């Protein structure tokens, strides 16, 4: 038998040709190829001969075992090409199976992650439920008023009994508390809330108080009546807030970022003067101080203006508290990066200190009067420059630590009714009459030495004339 190997691309069709499984067109193509390829002809003849040997070996069991062993010994070498083809198809099958497994993993893993996050969402909802109950218990013991938005965590801790309720299982930021209190309900009276079930009390938040969507692209929100609800979109009460960004984050820079903010807000209220008093109280609660307060009342509009300084970390809470006093019409926030100014002030101050130390050392070493006088003059100038640099550093740092807020509260002056106008007219007429009578009486008393003798003399003359007239 020949040991020639067939063409790889014709192995399958040659096997089908040998078994009689090809179509007429394919059979003609194989015959044409066999006429042109001696190797394929030899290999096909060997396959047919092996098939005959198989048939003889199984048809005549009386043959000796040596003959069957000799036939089986020669068959693997003849089938090497076919074995290679089966191994190649096995790799394809493995690749298809791996792809199917990968697709199933991609499809099922998000489902499992969503289910796990759903469980964490339930745990977070339970935390907010406990915190809300702690708020209500605190209100019962403190005149039916909620705690301050600045100290609510410390105030309700004795009621919830555990700090674990302040942490969400999904929150991996490392912050102490994963929730924030609505600043509009800071120290609010429960009796004054018309609809507690619609007033947002607590919500999922990041370190600077901005709502955070942690659970399946949504967040949990607790209300003033104690119930908790999940929202995909932010509730109306949490929208429209001023966000100051990630405070304390240096974005990978070596130096800490220093940012200065100035904010302005205009609010329409029912009573501008009362809103001004409330705003002054809010500034004190936020750790700030008032620079200027002004109240003016016109014929149609009453206006209160408040300029204050608040810590940069409490700026957002202060603005939210101001907005809760009425309807916001204007809100502006301007921020600048003062990092370079801070660094420049520190570098200038350090260099001036080094220069001052060097001049002082030279002045202590020299013995010449002229040189000593010049060095002392330089030392005085260096001290002045040091004071100037310290002032600049203080100005820059004060702008970054304290934010400036300008708040304007406007309220319409109510127009008087017809009854009020009538009463005012009568009151004005009476006032004019009484004032006129008073002025006339004052003049009469002042001129009494003049007109009294004249009047008495006129009466005497008239009496004399009437007696002399004949009857």
C-alpha cells in the first residue's frame, strides 16, 4: 500500500466519495481531481483496501488473531489526516461553547448585581426608617420641633442607639454619615407642616449634602411622617439646589485647592422684615456673622437686604435655608480658584522671613557703623514687607474659608381697603381740625395783651353811644 497523503481540502469529499454520499456534481468534481492528483488516488485506494480488510477481518473470524492485529496496526497511520481534521473541529466547538458561556455570563451577571443592590436598597431604606423614627422621637421631647440640620446626627443618636444606621451598605466613600437632612426642615415645628407626608426629611447624600443615586440609579428618601420611598429621579424638594462640587478634593494635584465663593439670592416672601430676622438667625446657626442688614418699605414693595459671611462648608445649607423662606426668583453662585494666590502669598512670606533672618545675622556680625545702619534700614523694610505679605495671606485665606452671601427679601405692601381708607380720611380730618384749633388758640393766647384791651375799649364805646342816642 502507498503511504501518500491526500490534499487537506479534499479529505472530506474523498471520504464521502468512498462512501457514496456525494451528489452527482460533487462526484464529478472528485473524479476530475483524482484524475489530476496521484496522491489522492493512492490515498483513496488505500482507504478502500483498508475497508476491504476491515470487512474481511470481521467477516471471517476464523482468521488468526495475528492477521487482525496486523490490519489494525496499519490503520492508524492511514487515518492521520482524518484525525487532524476532527481535532480542528473540536477547537471550534470549544470556542463556540466558550462564547456561549461568556454571553450567558454577560446577560446574567447584571441581573444578579441588580438583585444584590435591591437587597442593599432595602437595608438602606430600613436605616432611613429608623433615623426618621429617631427624628420624630426627638421632636416629641423638644417641643415638637426637629433638630438642627447641623447637629441632627448627634441629637438623634440617643434615640436610634447605634451608629450603624448612619451608614449605607452601598456607600464606599468612607464618610461618617451616608445621609443628609433637608435644611428647609431645620428646627421646623411639626404643627406648622401642612403635609408632613410630602415634606422630604432625609435622603441619600454624599459628603457635601448633594443627593446621591446609589441604588439601581436611584435614591431613597425619607419623609417627615416617617415613611421611606425610592425615587429614580430627584423629588421636587431636592431639585434646584446649588452644588459646590467636591470640596476637599484636589483632583490629583500636589497642593490643596483653595476656592472662594460669592453667592446671591433673591426671595419673594410674605413679610420682608420677618424674613430678615429669620435670615439673621439662620446665619448664626450656620456659624457665620452679619455684615450689613437693611430694611426699606415703599408704597408698593418692602425690601430687606442682608450681607453676611458664612463658612464655605455651610454655604449650600445657608442658601437652601434662605430659599425655604419664600419663592426664589434669582440665585447666583460665583467661584474662583485662589490656590495660586495662596501659594504665592506663602512663598513670598517664607522668602521674606528668610531674608529677614539673613539680614539680622549679618547685622549681628558686622562692627562697622555705616554697614550696621544700612542693615537696620533693610531690616525695617523687610519687616514692613513681611506685614504686607501677612495681610495678603490673611485676605486670601479669609476669602477661601468664609463665603460672602447677599440675600434680598421682597414682599408686596398690601393695599388698604375702602373701610381702611374711610377711617384714615376721618382720622386725617379730625387731626387737621384739632391741629387748626390748637394753632388758633395758641395765637389767641399769644396776642391776648393786644386784642383784649382793644375789644374792651370797643365794647365801652358802643355802650356809651347807645345811651346817648335819643329814644
